[in-house]
């Protein structure tokens, strides 16, 4: 490590006395080049995120408001039936169930 203290008698830095030149850092960290590139990257990412949100929202539907007492049919898409091994033989929807309680917007007790 280079010592860059100032000599007390001559008021010249020790680096200049030894090497006869000013101490230069390899990179000036105050340059705006890298910062501008980073801000452009952030702006581009925000634009990409907005585009993705717009594309996803095209097919998104509003949630239905479920109320106690409504009658609903249950989708069998993710249910497993042991008595029917072939998925093509299972009905797409089953029963007419009455809603007993709405726990959350996506959790309903039938």
C-alpha cells in the first residue's frame, strides 16, 4: 500500500517525492457513464414490466363476489377420484353446493 502523507518540511506528498508524479486512481468514480447506463436499464425494466402486466391483464377476469347461501358447482380439474381411474370419465363439474361461509376471497366453505 502506498503512503500518501505530506512531508512536513517541503509540504509535498511522499508519493510525488518518490515517483515524481501525482497519484492517479485507475477509474474516476464520479463519472456519470455507468450511472446513466444503470438508470436506462431501470427505465427499460419498468417498461418491460408494464408491457408484461398489460399482456397478462388482457385475459384476466374480475373475481365474482361470493355470498353465503349462493349455490355453486365444483370444478373437478384438480381433484383426484380413486373410483374412476380414467380422467376422461369424470364430469367437469360436480353437484350444486350451498356456500356456508366465505372465509377469504379465494377460500369458501361449502
